[in-house]
């Protein structure tokens, strides 16, 4: 049985993650370019870019023994067509900042995979448990992304930006370990 689950991950001036599958151990983390931003810019807002990622998962029950379920999960993120950039404001510094948002959304997918794999599912709890894990992890990363945006001041605080870049890299390595 497959059941999909979706959550729109929308934050001003964030970036996307390409496909990150739960069964792979080293997903390819896309390096962003401005050509990834396909939406029409909104000139009524002060932001220079706006990125929307969608993080999805699906699950397949592949086995059951005495009420204990074995479930295979896949997680992935992608950039939606609602993402845009004001090309006259596009520069390397802003793109690097957007890469941080993108990478945070990849961390979300990797952490979600990890949390799903550590849970014990039964025929009576699996739906509720999957929903609880998803909501907990998604809330964590929405808060983290907002903190990133605030502390880096939309990429203007270069010292904080460097700190975040390092932290994100370390966290990526940690989550890719099994």
C-alpha cells in the first residue's frame, strides 16, 4: 500500500532541493543557478527572490509480522513554479544565500528519512506515528529556516552567513551517516 503525503515549504527568499530519495545514502545536492527560478517576480514585495519548495514522502508497507510493520519510505523535495528572482537584483551573494535555504530543505528531507527509519510501526499506530513524525520534523525545519533568514539578515550579515554555511555542511554530513 502506498500513501503519499505533501507539505508546501514556503518562505520568502529560500531555495529548493532536487530529488532526495530515502533509500539512497548520498543524495546529489543540486547547486542552484538563477535559471532554476521560473516564476514571475512580485514587484510589490521588498524581497529580491522568493523560493517555494515542496517536500513529499510516500510509504509502502512491505511486510508485517505479529502486528509490526516494515515500511519503506521515500522522501524528496523540488522547486515549484512559484519560485522567482528579480533578475536585476540577482548576484552571487544572494544565490549563495539561497543555496543555504535549499540545503536546509535537503536537511529536512534527510532528517525526515532518518526519523521515519527509527520509528517502530504497528498496524494500530502507523498512520498516527507517520503524521506525528512529519509534523514534528517539518515544524523544526520551518523554524530553522526562519532563524537562518533572521540571523543572516537575508544574506547581508556576512559573518553569520559563513557560520550558517559551515553549520549546514556539518549537519548534512551528520545526516548522511547511517
